[in-house]
DNA sequence: GCCAACGTTGGC
DNA sequence: GCCAACGTTGGC
C-alpha cells in the first residue's frame, strides 16, 4: 500500500521537538478523540509525519518523523495515575491506540501557521482551517513535500 | 489569560 | 435522538 502522510500535534511544553530529537523514538500516546483515533488505525510503518507545535509562541511545523509501528493499545488508558486514564477501557478491549514514531529531523526553519495560511497551496491543509482541533491529521504528499523542502 | 470554536456528555 | 451545558483546544 502506498505511503500516507500525517501531521501530529503536540504542545512543546509537554513534548517538544527537542525532546523528540533526544528520545529518537517515542510512543505517541494520549490521543482521546474518535476522529484522530480512526486516523491512528490507518497509520502504517514507514508513513512520514510532520511534527506540529500548538499553544506556543510560534505555532507551526517543526520537524519530521516516521511511523515505526502499527496501531498499538495506548498504555496510558490503563494507568489510574495518568491524566489520560479511561475507566471504561480494559486490556481485552482497549479503546485508545497509539503508534511509535521515530525522529527524522528538525526543520532548519519551522513552517509557521502564519506561512501556511498565507500560502495558496498550504492553506488547504486541515491545520489551516479555523477551529481545527484534530490532533492527528492526514496530509497530502504535495503539502508534505512543500513543507519539508521549504 | 482570554475567548471562540469545537467535541462530548447527559437529561429528557 | 435531540440539544443545552459543559470542558477542552488552540490562536491570539
């Protein structure tokens, strides 16, 4: 199957691109939105991802990673002490999923949301739409390429 | 920190 | 199954 491209949001105060660069591989946990979950279930090993930072001084795409696992049960749903704990989830019937993602690179110049919104092509991205709260989004190949080479 | 936009919950 | 109330997200 052909590769698909994705955008993953995080807040740099909780997980920044520099944390990711240091970790090399991370489990992308804590997704608690049904639409985002459906996207996780479509993610495959080898799919490239953009790392987007929200709720910070300059919002935008800061780096690139790659999916290195299929969808796996998100362990934080079983952890009572975790803020993402979900009492309705059981090990037999997990509700929430995650993928493992490996760090590829940090963009020399982050592609800011301002830039994305101004660009006639990139402004078609979901992230540019008003009130878009999806923390995992599909990205088209041309959009992905334009951001990475940008 | 504000607040608009959005998703989810729960009463009916 | 509707929809108001509520909580959360995220740009500014």
